[in-house]
C-alpha cells in the first residue's frame, strides 16, 4: 500500500519509510489503533485507509496531539510547520484558511472516517492515563521526544503489550533526541519485553516476549 502525503507534512518523509510503516501495521491486522503525535494527520489518514481496507467500517482510530505550538510543547522536537513549497503555503493560508497543525485541519483531512476517528487535543503526560487501553491493539508512538515524556507514554501503554498488542516507536535512534532511545531501552528491560530495531534504527517494535 502506497503511503500518501496528502499535500501536507509528515515525519515519514524519507523514501520507503511510509510504505515500510504501513506494511508493519498490516502484519498485525489491528482494529483499535492509537497514534501519539498526530501532527498534520498524514499518518492518521494512511492508517484509516489501511484499516478500512482490512476491516471495512469495523475499526477505531484514536489520535492524540497538542495540535498547536505553545509553551506546553516548546521543549519538544516538533517538525517545522512552514512549507518550502510556496503553493502549499498559499493553499492553507488563502484557500483552506487553516493551520495544518490544528484539530480543525486534521478533522477535515479525516472527514471520510468521522464515525471511526476520535481525536484528542492535549498533553500525553496528562491524557494517556485517562484512556482505556483494554481494546487498543496497536500504538504508534511519535509524540514528545523528551526522556520523561517517552517514559510516561510507554508506561501508560504497557497494558497494550500485556494484551498481546504492539507499540511501534518512531525516531528510536535520533541523534539529537537521545532520551527516546534511553526511555525505550529502560522500558523494555524493566518489563522484560521483546524489542526489534527496524529500518536502520528508525523504529523500535515492542511486543511480549
């Protein structure tokens, strides 16, 4: 399945990364998917298209993000929201009249799946502990990259692993965000889990041993 960018920005921008990601998700055939770190919603849209092809209308996508640049996320690594392509800047500013990194814009991108999608605006450090993880069978973790944030996110997603689900972490070995690797390695060791490093150390797939 081809990974489409929908005229927006995505962290899976390197050639082949998006297709690799979708293939990994397809292997597990999930029905209840949680993405932490939605950004412009490109991965969300691709996931919804994939889950629809697998399960028709019988799936759920939950997306969590701050959906704004603010003091609450100033210490985190967030991709630039400006486009190098001037036509994209014109499109969002004057035609769509949207900030692509906003709840409104992501809802618009996912409008064909409105009955299957639940977007949550907030900080994962506060929100994740309120989410019922009992049905979630796949997590794509690409939210805050600070050590404490990744540690917290993994902690509250542990039940997904216990229920035989999968956590796929992005940016495992990112040189300018060493806290990601540190938090993942500690989580895997402390909970005696299986961790597979994929795609030239970009992804870490965590599952039961």
